[in-house]
């Protein structure tokens, strides 16, 4: 049995909603994907921008591993949610592996 620790995986999302009514379609179904893949929301909401683009919302989501974060993003459930927000916001989403 290995004592190796698997680093957590994180989504870092920056979002500006341009059509709140259409964006609600995303908000209605995205939680199913996040729940299925064990996502834990660590931060969500407005943030103080010190440098760079001033996004409306910032989100940090933790997963048990980077692969789990990838699997959630690629899942049928999340891709259906993503299609709902396609014309409802501007988004910048990155995956990053945590430190052990």
C-alpha cells in the first residue's frame, strides 16, 4: 500500500455574465455535474482585481485530484451545462494541480 498523497485539483474560473436569464439555465444544471465529481466550492463571488481583467465573478473549486477536475469538465453533464452558458457570459477557466 502506497503512502503517496494525490494532489488536489482545482478549477479557477473567471466569469462575467452578459445575459442573466440565459445564465440561469447553466446554474440550474451545473450543480449535478459538480456533485457527481465531488466538487467543493472554496470561493465564489466578486473579487478585488489588483491586476489584469476585471471579471464580475471568480470561482475556486476543489476536486480530489486534477484528473477528477478534468473528468468533471469533460462530462456529459457539465458539457450540457456549458452549452447553456455559451452565449450568456464571458468565461476564462483553468485547471491547476494543488501542492502536496
